[in-house]
C-alpha cells in the first residue's frame, strides 16, 4: 500500500510524503511502553472486505483500530466482549499501530475499509466528511444525543451539519502541578495572567523551576500557542487561523508571541533539548512548580499513590472578553466508512459505544483520559479525572490541539519548526511569522 499523508494532500512543493505529525496518544504510548514492534506492524487494510455497498446485515462488525499496542488493545478487547453481550454484534478488529494507521488512512478509506474505525474530532474528521469518504451517523445521535454537551456535539459534526463522529474518550490540556508541593509552599491557583507571572516569580525565588516546559519533540509548544491565542484573540479567531491559514502575519498573532516571551524566563533550563517525560519528572520530583501539558500524558507519570497528588487549573485569563471559556480537549472517537458491509450492525455498535457504561469500562485500564458521555460513575474516577470533567463540562468551546484543528501538511512541517525557532530566538518573531504566512498561503492555495 502506498503511504500518503493522513489527509492525502500534497505539500506546497507538490511532494507527497508520510504525515509526520503524531497524535499525543501515539507519542505517549510508544514512549511509555517501548513498543519496538510498532515498526513491524502491518499496513492498514480492511480485515473484513467491507467495501461492498448496501445496508448490510449479519452479526459481525469489522473495526479498524489504531490501538495495536498492548494497552489500549487489551481494554478494547474487553470492551468488544461487552459490546457483543449488549448488542449481539461480534466485533472483528483490524489491529494497526497508531502511526501506520494515521499515515495510511486516506488510501484505506478510498479502498475497502472496515465498517467502523478509530479517528479524531476536529479538522481530521471534517476533512474526510467533506471528501464523502465516510457515512453520517445522525441515526446514532438520535439515541445518544442527550448524553453529550453542546460543545461535544459541535466537535462531532461535519461542515454540512451532519454528525460523522461518535466521541469516545478525551482529556484536557491545563496547567498541572503537585498538590503536595503547593501545600508545602503555600501556593494558590492563579486565574489571571498577572497572578500567574507573580506566582512564577515567587517559585523562581524559592529555588524551583517555575514552569517545566520541555520541547525537544516540538509538539508541546503547540498547546501553549493554542491557549495564548484563544485567551487573547478568542476561540473563533483561533479556529479560523487553524482552518484557513490566512492571518498569520497579523498584529493579533504577533501579540501572541509578544505575550509568550514573558513566560520563557521561567521555563526549564535547556528546554529545547528535553522531552515531555523529563519535564513531567521535574514536576513529580518537586523540581518544578507547573507544567502546561495534557492529562493524557502527565496522567501516566502521576500514577498509583501519586495519582491524586496531581492538580491543575485552567490556563489563565489574559483578556477578560475571552476569559477562560475555551478548553483544549483532544477527542478520540469512532466513524463509519462510506459503504459499510454491515451498516445496521455498525449503528448498533456505535449506539453502545456512545454510552457512559461502555466508555467507563474501557477507562478502567486508562485513568489518563475521561469519558465523553455524561453519566459515568465519578466515584471510579481519580481526582484528576473528576477535575477534568468539571473543567471541560464548564467550557463554552473545545479546541482539538493544533495538529488536529489544522491541516497535517501545515501543522508539523511548518508550525512545529517555526515555534521551536521562536523559542530559540524570540527576537525573530516578525520574520518567523512572515515565513509562516507565506507557507500557509501556498499550502492552502495548493490544497484547495
């Protein structure tokens, strides 16, 4: 199978290449579990020949999964057994490692895909909906809709207003800290930018690293940019910037980088050479006071007895007009291929997977995420999970992270090195944004 970018587009130079942007979860699981076998995983191809059209029938639903590693594969196997009991549908999974799945998804969907497959909300979902490569799932939402917030519903729709995704699990990005360290030091959660900077100064005076910022992998910086932009320019401006790519060389974006400069003196020494795991260890070991990261990552470091020591607060307010209304919360879910062999079975399966009961069963072995449906038994959640539910539940808008809200051929090849260059040379912001703007216009013009 030919390997193409996740969205099948070409770069501005006209060269098609594998999508290099890894999702947060693939980076996490690959590093935490050390799965050397990933490189040897099979290429993405349907396991059940589900390319024939028609409403379909039978008791087997094929499922293209990006979870080939031991976990969450084991959690899915448990889930599929429960789904069979609940729906009568037997799930036949097609296990593929996360990155191979992502690199081959365009070819896969244009061939003979499985009935149902794992994918992401945001631009990644909307692109395939716009290409008519997936089926709407409005019939599923007629059953599950009452169990989702308006913000979650919005992230599950295509640009045509139809539903295309059944969200399954997600997690927030926030500013994380060790509760025990903060209690010993007498620190309090800030809500505004000025309070945050004042706290960072106090931590530095106390001999700690104020913010465990580590960006060797490049992607962690995207989360900070997203929050700064949403807090300063608003959610609508941010999403327009991500989707249209036509406002990069503007006063609004320049202001974001100017604001960002204020944080750099409080970052971990040598942060461009450190991985997120090293930053998380600084937090765990009380060397650092705070870290802007996702629960999906930091939740795998604060485990066991340390799990409930993990606290967090929403990224601080900068402009009162925007407040803290938007939350960065990447959503994973399931979609239905264009012509599933067993459409009726796929609908039954997704109606079950869209319930809190199914999602909580899966999360029993994955405490770094939370269920997308309402009505889970919160007593089974860790303290960070319960806090995450509260943070996301109160959000007016949910963003999906830069590499999901924008095009893959722009997020990684352009923005990742641009943000690293800015962090290495903050004084070059003007020329960096000018270059980003030129590349963005070229990519969007070439990609339609």
